[in-house]
């Protein structure tokens, strides 16, 4: 790991924040002509195909299932495919049929907050300190403001309330996937990403075909949104994430969580004209404040370097 992240990694981090932030707008556009499950199936299939082609070009092989280590890695890849791709993509795609893309993006700021207690229980050396606990509490209040207390009173009749919980559930899935990834045995990260995406495609494609059938005729704009989702925030982003983690470390990579909700809210409002209630901005401030407090040590190490 380098002594400082460097300008190149900062640029990659900003690109990742923008790419992921815009993905929520792309889902909203794609939903005009495609069902939520079809969007996920097309997205992960395109990403898996792209990553497998990259592996082929680089001469990197997928984990060998004939070896015990390879079987173990494939087991983790299945869990990553479920919690990092298939399930959260599905929850977000369905949720965005009832909530704004900006709201879904702000929910992603809660991912590190979910990681904190899970890492405390499952990851050696990752303990909840008083500062982290306080940051988690502040962020949790922000999550309550974000979904609204009425979401717990209207289950079964208000799809918007269920959609809020679905978006928050996607954040919990991403947090679970992050823990699974950290616990996975050492292996080629690009091969692991391709294996996880392949598993996600095998999970969601049959379900999408069973429930929504083959995609019908769609507008050029919706097709472009699908292409964007499959190529940039799913396949290309995986490659950028690997590069940033290898060059600057996972602590530096965690800073992207400050960008995604801001980009998603701004892009959704500017391009789609989505209304953003004041409570969303209050929730964003609380969540990012809690995240910043819990990650204060990481921020000091990163910005304190020469």
C-alpha cells in the first residue's frame, strides 16, 4: 500500500461515486419499459459476461472447484453473488418503482453503519469503540428519519413505505456482502468478482424469466439505461474498486460512501425532476455525520499523510 492515495486514486474514487450515484437514475429510466427483475437479470448478465471476457484476455482462471480452496472460494462467491448483487439489485429495482432514485441513493449511506456491528461480531480486530458506537447511534437516527416512522405503521397497504424498507434492506445486503468479502480466503480479486457476478446471474435470470418473461420492445432510452447499468456501475466499477483497494487500501475506498448519496440525490433532482423533501436532506446530514464520526480515525490517517 502506498504512503498516500495519489491523484489517480482520488480521480478513480470520484468516478466511482459518480458512476454509482447515476445508477439510481438509470434504474428509474429503465423501469419505464422493463420489469425490476428483468433489469437485474440483464444487468448482472452483462457484467458477468464482461468480467469473464476480461479474465480471458488477462489469462486469469476462475477458482478451481476441484480443489478444496477453490470450492471454499466458490462458496463465498455464491454468498457474494446473493448479498452483493442479486438481492440488493432486486430490492432497489423494485423499491424504485415507488420511491425516487435520490431516496434510494441516500439509503446507501447507511451501508457502513450496518457494517459496524456486523464487523464487531464477525471480523477479528474490528471492535465497536465508544466513538464508533456514538457514530452508529447518530446514523441510525438518520435512517429512521429517512424511512419515516410511518413506514412501520403502514405495512401491507402503502407500497411506498414497503419500498423504503426495501431500499434500506438493499443497504443491509451490501453490508452483509462486504463482510462476506472480507472473510473470503485470499484469492485473485478479479476472478472472485467474476465468479460472484456469474453466481448472481445464475440466481436471478431463471427467476426473472419465470416472473416477467422475455423483455418486450423498449425505447432507446431504456435500452441505453440497461447498457449503462451493466457496463459502468456493475462491470467497470468492479475493476476500479479492485485497483483502488490494491493501490490505496480499503480504508480509502470507504470514502466513496460519502459521495454516492449526494450524487444520486442531485442527479435525480436535476435530470428526472424528482422532488426531494426536507426530511431527506436532514437524514443525509445525520447519516453522513454518524459515518464521519465512526470513520474519524480512518479519515485522520488518510488526510494526515504527507
